[in-house]
């Protein structure tokens, strides 16, 4: 059957038509990406997607949203939209739907995508384990975290808000980053250091430590300068970001008792080549007495271009198999 797959994030709302059968996603249509700032609600973006396709939309959907799932009202973490689950069927004119956390959807994709959609990052260069726990995390507008628990009879996704645990600095530079952030947020979570917007605070902290003028720049400009290699200060901020992400990813794996780890998300994929050359791997395993255990965990990067959409469809397929 055909369904609508939707991935609603802090910056973009993505839609596609998917075909599911016997608990699996057989086909994904071309993705349509709409800026959330251009639409007042999920309903208006949904309508715009239908108009873009020029056809009636299927009356079933897998919907991933960047927010905890639960309660009568869902307020997206980095997006002003409000979603009322009880009204989704009526507002979107659908009969069946599955609502999942955005990184829960990515975890569904991790559980269902073939090994060819993953590349080695650090640890043993081997496929993800067929049994046990896989930690899934990735920086974007925020820091998404979920788990996949694999068993003989299938898999279970555990949605978490692990991106909001306290951030633990490991050296004097990270102490300075936290000191810069604390007056702004009081409590500095991992998301404040390991997400797309976080590069601004890292950049400004390094500039201050170097005695350079701290100019106000947006995160997109800093990422552009860093990834192109044209801005040495931005590149230094990127190196520091990778160190912090490696440490946080290792902390999550340790807390989850993970047998494997996947770094996912659009920003994680853009950082693929830099992560391979950075200190990510060393920070990942640097857990004191647990270093040998951490070194045995395969860490891979998810390369599928739309894991949130695929995962939203996979979540529907699992529920209605």
C-alpha cells in the first residue's frame, strides 16, 4: 500500500510517497523539502506537498516529528508548530498513521536499511551486530538520540531525549565553551555543544581565547567556512566540535550498553570525511577503565540521503505488518 512519509524537523519538513508491504518499505518516492518557516502548521505544509505532487495523497502516513511523543499536545523542540495527535486524522484526512520521534524514525531506518547504506567511522570495521543494542545519534538543529534493540524476533526502537543530558567538558577549552554558554542557558546540555547552531559558541570561544575580535556570525556561515577550509578559525571550531561529538557519542554508547553505534543525520553525513580525520575516534574510546570495551564497538555513519523519511515509513510498516 502507498503511504505518506513525513519527517518534520526544526528547519525543514520533508515528505515523500512510500510503498510498504509485509512489514517492509519496498519503495520511496522523491522527497519534497519545505522550509518550516514558510508554513504555519503541519496541515498547511501537508496541503502544499499534495499541491506540489498534483494528486490526492494516500490516506495513511508515517510521521516523524522533532519532539518527544506523548500527551495531548506536541510542541516541537526547535519549531513553533503545535501538533494535536487526536486531530491528525481529521486535519490531514487520513485513516491510519504512526507518529514517532524524529530520531526514533532514524533508528527504524538503521534497523531496516542494508549494510551498503553505512560506512566505517571507528572501532572494528564490521557490520552492525545482528543482536543487542545499537545507539543512534546525530547532530542537526538539535542532537538526536535513539536506540535499536535487535532480537531474533525482530527489533524495537527506543526513543530518547539523550541530547538533553548535561554536557561534560574534558579540557580547558571545553571549560571555556561551557562558561560562555552557561549565562545564556543556565544548564548546558550536550545539544548546546554538539548541534549545528552550537558551532557559533565554539567559534566565538576559540576567537576569545586567541585574543581575536569576536564577530557575530551565523552558524551557516561558520559551517561553510569550516567545511570549505577557507576560514582557519572556523576550521578550528570544527575540529573542536568533532572532539566533543566523539566524547558525547562514547558517553551515550557507554550509558546504553551499546554493541554498535551509528552517527546519522544530515550534518553527520556532511561531516563524514572530516570525522574520519578528526579526534572523534580517540575521544569515543577514552572512557578510562572501559577503553578496551569501547574499542570493540563498531561505529558507522549512515549514508542514506533521507533516513527520517525512510524510517517514518518503516515505523508504519512495522506497526501495520
